[in-house]
C-alpha cells in the first residue's frame, strides 16, 4: 500500500525485547512502512493494561497495535500468554462499544522479523484507513 | 519545573538525510519544560556527549531526551553520559528517529520529520514524568542449599564448598549417590561407576563446608533470592548419631520382606538397612513399614546386637528451618515405567527388565554378584534382546522427547554382556542411533563391529512367553523382513521421566515445569541453569534427560552461578521494577497469581492507621520488571517504575494530539 | 416463607453465629424492598422475601469484612459470594449463605421478569448453607440472544447507540457502587495522579468510564444485573454485562462465580490458547 | 453584573525559595496594575491559586497586609496541583482569586501577649499573622513563637527567624521531634516543649496551627495551663473548591470553613462535631 | 389574572417557542427514560409521566459547566469566556422541580457572592410548570412551607390541568407574563369557575399525598442527634453512590476541575459533585474528615434538614421523592429523618 496516509493516528505498543527490536530491524533493512504509527516502548505485552488502549482510543487514536514476542519466546516467559488472553476479550468488548475491529490489532514480531513488522504496520494502517474511508 | 534538554542527532546523514533535524530541535525548544534543544552530527561521539554534558551544566538540566537511534543501541551510553554529568541515569529517554523514522520513512521527508517531532515530543512527555531511580541492595545469606544427593548435587555441593561457601546437601534416601551409584560401568570409557563416584561421595562427606542431611526432604519454602527460608523434614532414621556403621544390625535383622530400592526390586533387603555397602553416610535406617518391631511390637534384635546403643525406636520426624541465599535443585529422575506398554507385556513378564535392572544384574555389587541370570528362574542367558526408546520418542505414550542416554547405555550393556559372557548374543531394536558426544559414535560402532551386537532398525510389536523363552516379534525396517527372536532376557531401554512428585516439588519454589514435569530453565539457550525464580538453579536430569558428563557440567555451572551470587557483598537490584501502592490495593491476589517470578507476596498490613488489610507487596530483589502484574491489576495499585501509568498515559496523549508546530 | 426465614435468622442471631443478618424489608411501597441489616432476634420480623427483592446483597460482604454475616441470597446471587471469596475479599467461614428460593424478580423498569429469571437454573439456590422455601427451576437455559442481536449491528450503529446512552449518564456511579465486584479501595475514576478519567461529565468521558469499568469486571462480573437495576436513567447495562458473560464463556469457557477452582480467565493462560487473529 | 467570582487574576511568579525538601515559598505579582492596587487581604485569609492546565487549590496568604507588595504562599507538595506548583519557574503565569474567609481578630488582641504555636508547614498559615503582629509590635505585649518540625531539615522559614527576633519582646522557640548534628534548639514534640516553656495564660492569646494530632495535644496542654477556650485561636484546613460557601464540602455543621472560617476560637470549635 | 389554554394548543405554543428559544421538556426515549430534552417539535413533549427521571436542574445549573477556556502559549495565558447562554424555556416542570431553582438561586447569591453562570442562565430561562394531578407514593411536597402540587415558587408560568382539554395558566413573573402576552392567541381569560376548579384540583391532589413530615420537629431532633447511634446502622444499606444527589432538584454541591486538551488548551470546568463520594472531602495529603461512610450519609440528611435550615430558614428539599426512586437500595429520605 501507499506509505502516505495523512491524518491517521495509530499508536503502537511494542515490547522491548522482540517487537521493538524487530522494528529496529525493519529500519536496519530499510523496509518502509506508513508513518502513521507512533511507537511506545513497553517492557512486555504482559504490561499492556487494557486501560491504556481504551485511553488511546478515548484520546482520539484511530488505531492501536500491540506487538510482542511469539508465544513461548517471551523474555519474561509468560507475559505474552496473558496478553494473548486480554486481546480477544478487549477487542470483542471494544467492538461491542462501537470501536470497529479494524482499529485494534495485535501481532507477534520477533527481533529478527523486520520485514514482518513492516508488513504488519502496512496491514494495520490499511485496515484503519478502510474503516475511516468506508465506515 | 522539569528542566529538560533535547538532543537531536543527525547520525551523519542517516537521520539528517531524511529528517529535518533542525526543525525537530526547534519544535523541541517550544515544548514546556524544555530548556535547551540542539542538534548535532553524532550525539554518541565524544564531542556529542560532551555537548550534552556542557548543556546539562549550563542550563541546569535534570532530564534528557536524546532523539537519535534505538534505545537498544545507545540508551546505556546516554545514561552513562547523564551520570557523568550528575543526572540520575533513569532521567534519560530516547526518541528513536533513526530505525523507526529515517530508515523506514525515507520516501516522504515531510511525514518523516513530523513523525520525528512527535516521537521526540512523546519522549519529552515521558521524561517529564520520570523519577530518579537508584539501584537497590538486598542482603545475601551466603549459604547454599543443594537438593538431591546424586552426582549433580554432589558436584554442585563440592564446587560451591570449594569456593569457600557453606552448603547443606539434602538427600531423600538414606545415602547420597543417586542413580549413578546404581550403575555398573559408564560409557564410553567403561570405567566403573562406583569407582569414580565413591571418592566424590566421600569428599562431600568430609568437606568441612558441606553438611549432609540424608533421609530428609524439603517441605516448605518461603523468601526469595538471598533470603530463602526452607523447612526441611528430617525423617526418623530410628538410628542415632552413636552409630559407627559396623553393620551388625543389618546382618542380624530377620526381616527380609522389603525389596531393595537400590537393586531395583530385584532382591530383598532388610528392614534396617543401608542402601548399599559404600553408602555415605554409612548409617542404616529402619524402614518402619517393614520392621517386625514396628509391625508387631516384638523383635528389637537390632537394639540387642548394636554395640553402641544407637538404635532409637522412639525417634520422631524432625523439622528444621534454615536460611539460604541460593538453591540448587538436583532432584534427578525416574525410570519410565513400561507397564503401559502392552507389546512388552505390561511389565508383567519377569524376564523383561529395565535397563537399570540390568545394571544391577551385571554389577558385581548387585544381587547376583554380577551374574546375569533370568529373574524368573535364575537361568543363565544366551540371547538377549535390547529394545530402545521405551517411553522415549513415543508420541502415543505422551513421551515424544528423546531421553538422550538410552542409545548409549544399551550399547554399553550389550558390550558388557558380551564381555561377561562371550557366548551370548545381543540384539538391539532401535529407531535410530543417537550418539552425539565425544567418542560416543565410536563406542556404538565398537559394539556393532567388535562385539557383534546385532542392531535391528525397527520396533518390537510383541513379546510372548513361550516355553521358558521369550519370543520377540518385530520388524527390521532395513531389510523389510519380520523378525522373530527367541530370547532369554529382554532389556528395555527405558527413558527418563521426571521424579514422582516433581510438579508438587516445583510448587514449593514456584518453579515452572514443562508438560512432562521437567523443570524449566529460564532461557533454553542463554540461561540454561537458571530458573524463573531468582536464586534457584537446576542441575541434572530434573531439568531434562542427560548423561553424566552433561550433568556434572551443569552442576558445576550452577555452582558457578551460586558462587557469582555469593561473591557480591549485597544483591544489586535493578530499579525498573513494580511497586504496590498498598492504600489502593484490594488484596485480590491477581498480581500474585500472574507474576512469573513469584515476586509478589501477600501480607496483612496496616495500610492506614488502624486499618489492617490483606495487600500485595513486591519483593524487590525478585521482581524482574515485566509488568504482568500491572497489566492485570484492576485496582490500579501496581505500577512499574520506568514505565508508569502516568508515563505511558502521557505518551498516549501526546501520540494522539496534533503537532502544535507553528 | 417469610416466617421460615425469620425463624432461621432468629436462631442464628440468638446462637451468636452471626453479627449481622442481611436480608430484605419492605421499602416505600408494597412494590419495593430494600436491604435490611438485622442484629437482634426481635428485629427479624422486618425480614421478608418476595418478587421485589431485586438487590444483590452480596454487595455488602466487602463492606463488612470483619463481621460474621448471614446473607440472604437468591440463587443467582450466590456466584457473587463465590467470586468474592475467590478474590480473597471475604472469608467463606464468615458468611452463612441463606438461599432463598425465588420464582423470579421483577425488573424495576419493565415490571416484568428479566431474561435471567425466565431462564433461571438456580431458582432453587445451589451452594447455600441453608435454604428457605422451594422453587422450580426453569426448563429453559439462559441465552445471549439479545447480545447476539446487538452484535449484528455495525460498529457505527453500536457507537451511536452507546453515545445516546452515555449522553444520559449522570456519572452518579450507582452502577459502580452497587456492583459487588467493584470494591477497589480507590477507583481509577477518582484518581488524580494520573488522572485516568476527567471529572467533566460528557458522553465521551462517561463512555470511557463504562468501558474501563466493564473491562475491569470482565471474568469477575456475575451478570447479576445490579448495575442495570441501579441506573437512575435506565442505561441498559445488562447489554454490557451479558456481553462479558458471553465472551468469558465463548473465549475462555469461564463462568464467573461458578467454579471455585477455575482461575479467572485473565489471570491464567494456556500455552495452547488460540491466536485470536493475532498477526 | 459584578465581577465573576470564579475568574482568577493573572499573576506571575517572581520568586521561588525552597524551604525544605518538599516545601517551597513563592512570590506572585499580579499582572494588572489596577488589580494590584485593589487586591488586599488580612492576615489569616486565604486565596485560591490557579495552575492553568492542572487546576486550582487553596493556600493561606503567607505575608500580611503590611507587606503586600507581592502575594506570597508557602506550599508543600502533596498532590497533583501542588506537584505542578513545585514545577513552576520564575516568570510562569498563574491565577489568583480571593481573598476568602475571615482573619485573625487583631483588634481584640490589642495589648495582649501573643503565643504562636505551629507545627510543620502549619507555620505558613500563621506567618501572615506573626509578621503582622511584628510589624505592629507596639500594639501587643510579648510575642512568643513556638515552632516544631519533624527534623531540623523540615524547619520552614529558617532565614526569617533572625529578622523576627530583632523585633522587641519577641521570642522564638524551635524544636525538632528528632535532633541532628548542629541542632542547637530543643528536641521533642511541641506539646512537651509547651509544657516546659509554661507560658502564663494571663492576658494572652494562643494561636495554633499544625497537624491534627499536634493540635489535639497542644489544646489539652493549653487548657491545663489555664488558657480559656476563648483565648485559644486556630485556623482550620479542609478540602475547599470555591472559597465562597457554595461548593458544599467544607462545612462543619452549618458553618463553612471557607466563609465562616478558617479562623476559629476553641470556644467555637469545642461545640462543633469532630468533622474537620 | 389567570388564563386558559387548550391542551391541543400547548403543542402549538411549544412549536412557536422553539422558533425563538431553546425549549426543554420531558421526552421519552427507547428505554422509557423520561428526561428533559431539547424539543425539535411540540409533538416530542411527553406529558404523561409525573416526574422525569432527573430534574430540570441541569438545564440551568449544568452538570459540567465551562467557566472559561484557557490558552497558554509563549505569549502568556489568555482566558476566554464561554458563549452567552441562549434564551431558554423549561416546559413541563413540576412545582417541586421549579421550587428547586428558587432554593438553589438563593445559595448562588449567598452572602453577596453572585454566581454569574447560574444567574445568567436563570435570567434567560422561562420556567413553565405543570401542576401535579396524580402525585405518587414517593411525593411529600406538602410537608414544606407552602409546598403543594400547585405551588408556584420558582415558576414563571404555572399550568394547572382542569377539565378535559384545558389548563389554567397563571403568570407568576414577568417572564411568565411575557409568554401569555407574546402568544396571546393561545390564551383566553379564565373566570371564577376555573379559579374554583383549581382549588378543587389542589384539594384532590393533596389528598393523594399521604405522607406529611413534621419538619420543624425533625429539625429540632436533628439539632441534638449528630452523635446519635442511629447513624451507626442507618447508613449500612447505603452504597454511597451519588444517584440521590444527582437527581435532586436542590442538591448543589460541585467541584471545580480542569479539562486539559493539550499543553496549550484547557478549560476550567465546574461539575456536580456529591457528598456521598469519599473524594468529596479528601484533601490532597489523604486526610479526610468524612472518610467514614456513616459521616457522609449523615451529612446529606443533616445538610438538607438542619444546616441549610440554619443558614437559609428553609429545607434543602422540595419533596419530589426522586431520591427515593433513584436510590438503588430504595432508601427513603422520609423515614431516615423521621426515625432518627
């Protein structure tokens, strides 16, 4: 997709050990992706308090992405397993409140998956854009 | 007001080629609390760092934002820079405008610049809420507990004691020695197991730094790294310290009902016994479930024959509570029980034995004094079939893992058999041969080529008892033929499984185990002897099946870890950890349940004057700062230093607000 | 039945088994009841039980932690007790659960029995220490039809629906304060450092309050309808609490307050949990 | 229509002084010269300080009407607003509204001995009154200031004491709950020191402010010394929002601390329930 | 001078008023909630319920009112006043609600401090009240001085439904008068018969209110019962939410807070607050004189029937009974104060 999607605000929460490093890898490999995502570094997806995501939408974020280590690879052994439970529940609840499911995403990106991170961001941006353009 | 300095790095043209760094710096200068904002070619270079130090002094800065590369690259660098200029190192934030902006948004410089401004602004928002943090210190009880007196535990204890630290070695059985003591010879050198083990056992017993506690079990653990408090049950031996180990009692004891655990139940043992002659300590215990006196109230022969009056029938189990700074768990393994292998006779065919039983049979100290005879009729054997992968690599039996040693010990046993009885023939049914290890493959080759052991690739489908023989039916998948061997004895290469009760034991320490019950190491590659519980290390087969050299190496590694821990004056604790606000804690124990490190303790505490509540408390020296508790706490009572709710919220708010750049 | 109830409580109070008995008494007219706190045997005559006893008295357990309490529970209130015990808010030994057989209560708003009463499997209470009266369980099982129906709407329609609801909300926090599992000593909604929620009452802020509250009670809410009943402006909060129950069931096969041994869905995990669309 | 009672006057921070680890003193200058002329107050009254973007909170005037070039406040960091105040820098714009509440009845105290008893940041609430009494020292007899803090480090207004002591008939007694090296003053809790000092109730007024627990024991001590409830004056602190008796939270019975207080005599207080 | 208006004309009158003013009247929504809402047409008015779920209070005393907007940038701080309130009509108020405006109005003018926001709004608001034909079991307006289902205190225009199809319209203030003269085609002069019918209406309606409190007696009792052990148990059922205070026509307590949008823009906002909340009196340092739930519970009743009477010579209550209905645990304000 086109990397230039003006006025879309996406907040990305990336775990320090895998996805943040993965996003660094994206840069290292000079893979490009849309610039709408603003990354907040967190230690682990287990730290991801659903409240922070609700606050992000409340503050006007168009989309939110949370990305962590692949299951089994958590630096803290199990943080991402907790996140893997919070995510579907939160997504479902947000959708119930009318926050479209295209606006909230999660991914597993390891420290070596620079390309994957770019793909994930592209996909998320496209979904959020689709929500905004097509309702 | 916070006094923030923002330093925007060009990284040569890496950043400046895409991002308008002067605009980023200019925007930074307009943000509340930012006292100075400058850009420079290479912030991480010496002159770059000096720019920062000079600015800190000139503007009296108390916190920094460096807009440059990834914090994973240079956060430590700039933290040190800050520290050199007298600022708390945790008052530094980085905005990653290289990996996350310049390198990935090179296709639109305007958007890239805007994003760089935003990321910088978010870092400013975060650093504004940063708090000065300092490393914390906790005391260390410089005494190690080693649980399990097998070769792993002995080695770990010896190494730790060798470094000058006190060790308590706890063993469940009456003697240390463990599984290795049961073995006859060891591969690939075929040296006598007892000959190399016994000196170590004696060394452990004699080491002034090691206290042996046999016939004892750990029952309760609390505390944390540096400060474990462990309750140990000393089971009543019914023999007191007057015993000199003369052994008269064991010879005179009339009871022969019990089966020897050491001899894998191939032979009876007395009610008062030492597991084997070389036992350390050489003090017998009374098995009260077998002792005539305890069963009927009459006998007391041992008391009568004891020259030192060491027999004490009134002894009770005794509990002791001691403090340790670190724990090595070396609780060993059990042999897979093949009674649910229908094809091998459900464990009911007497002459189908386990590998370990074979070790006892062929061992000169064993029940047959080294004569390999059939357990059923004590006949000598001619044809012996060895079957590998029993309870290993078997998905159907929920044991998909490889036990790693069976290929080798089967080869060894086949060779020993031939050594003892040149006229015998050994057959080995195998799936494939795993002989990775120094001189291992050569060893297996020797078994086949020099000892004429017949290796048949395939599984055994059935063993029948027929006319005092065992008919072993199987497939040779290499020739494609069905094979039928008339054997006298079948030896199964039983795999390893976790010790019975391993999971319950793990609970004591809150260690995690895998689905089989083997204890999980902290990291499969980079932290193979640590566990998720700080200060608890694992050695030997309780972690996964392994051979003796690996076990010994692992044990020494745990010792090195323990010594490294003890070498410190105090325990240094990273300050980026969780903390509970007990005023707002509702005591629901959610954090306690989710913490992967058992770093949360629940306490009844007076949180306000006159108000005692059940609340959580973070054990600072145990917490690793993952934040799982923060994500789970609905009372919003836990926060994570360095990633506080306030910091994250302000980042979120800033991320979603428009750029107010005019 | 009232007599039976009164006698039982009289006995418990006289024998000093409990400090308080919490039940129902008549309120301002014959169609209303309110919680009654009874401490003496003479006082038990106030206690009644009828189809207007809509409150979930489990709410008071967290407020009287230090006391021994006899709590009158409808079958559907007992999960609350279990949930609170599970969350270590109250020790089970301190509460004597008196199950009141119930033929269903009447929704304050509609005057009819709500769905949970029409399809109630615990009219005859289960898990009580004593039971008073008898009632026949419904033959039909609870359903999530209304939630499922709502789920079919587009996200925009849902958003509009809730915007209209939270426009009405006056943030009196009745929903939170009657919620038995909303016992936090200091609710996020009233914190100032950080200020999770602004005091300003408008539809957006109100909506966020409800979103966060619903998230916080996920896997803990027993769908007792207390919040829904309490709302002075009739915001259909059941549509949210039932959604929580539905999700807990469908995503994690969990039912709040049903099984003392089951770990709450968000404070446990399974290595084989589904990926749920995580990229 | 009259001036909007909720709208603050703009003012600038002109001086900041750190008193202790968590207490700072501020000088504010009203921006509008007209307002500067008309904005007056009396010792004991309070104002509402407005930190734009964060919120409002109340403080007593630290300086008296006799030194009213600037508006001065001494502020301890305890919550969100005070945290933001502590982040202010010189030149920052804040809002001020007030003055609110009643004041110390100096006209009734003419010719009497004044005994000030303060604990911790409570001295800030008495400073305006102390300095007013010192500025008009001829109107009063002896002026005694008994001031205690948790530790020598927690003592406020250290640099003002020497000026205060220069005023005739003025004595300052300092005490710290716990002493430290170099501390030349008393060590012990305020009520104990009060007992030791043993002031005479004759022709005296005791003015007290401090943490509730201190007030409780000081009151007992004063009564033991023979002070009558009419001779004891204190200034109360409660959560207030409007300063005008409208927001409804600072009442003790029908009295609103912001409107009918904050200055009360003990004879007034002893009939009020313990809800402050 | 009293007038008559035909019921069908009321809708027409509303349609006319809508053209020039913001008209708020009871409206019913899909959840059967009846609230004062802004009318788009007279037909939207729902006149069949006695009381709306919340009062009309929030149309004059906004639940969240922006005092001023704040902009702070490099050039300093600028305060911007909010837009002037619009001309407003509150239609279909009940006498108890209307009386609330009178009571709150006094507070907002107390001791010379004039609350500009309330005053401006009430000045621009015309309150058209409809007498209550069918008081409910929770009503107790007659306990108050001059309290009655036809009381006109606080109203600008009082409508009393008489026989089928018409209402007696009495202008109470000039603002009420202006409605009658401005839309005179809908009003015709009433005669003695109608005046008499109103008295009958009053008698009939008052008969339906069975509960009458001895308020002077209660005040006396409350004077001495601050420390009564009654409060120790009476507060137990109360869950300390703010429903009762937020639906009350006279509860006025508020909080002043800031709503910040970003580093530059914010708003000073006043929002209703409630004495039931622990936060209400909690000081920044954590000290809270009314931390006990008992104290907060007592404060509400004491304030309404004791303290406020000391200060204003009238109760802070109009007897609408909304708090009884809104209370999630059906606490009855009448029995609470009677049983002290």
